[in-house]
């Protein structure tokens, strides 16, 4: 991916596709996505994992079929989209 904008678009596409095409026992399946964009060499795996995990739990707190992206410092998590 080249930009955060492309990542946002892809996350929205994934949420929409899963909601529209998957179901289990008659119920729609949704997805929560946590995104932590970094540049190569910016941090180690553990730091990236914790940041993505924080973004994922942000998405889960916002409700079903949601993605959150972590930009800048860990405090600045915001909701990407709720479909």
C-alpha cells in the first residue's frame, strides 16, 4: 500500500464484502479491523503488534463491522468507518 488513504479504502472494502457475502446460521458475519501504519524500520514487531491491537479494540468498541486506524501517537486512534 502506498498511503493511509489506500489502506482506509481497502479496510472499507473488506468490511463491506464480508458483511454482504458471509453469514453463519442465518446471521450476517462482520469484521473488526485494527490498522497501525508504520514505515519500515520505525519500530519493532512488539510495538507494532501492540499498536495494531489497540486499534483493533478501538474498532470493537465502536461496534460491528468497523475499522480503526492508529495515526501518530497511540492516543490518536479514531474510527475509520462503520458500515
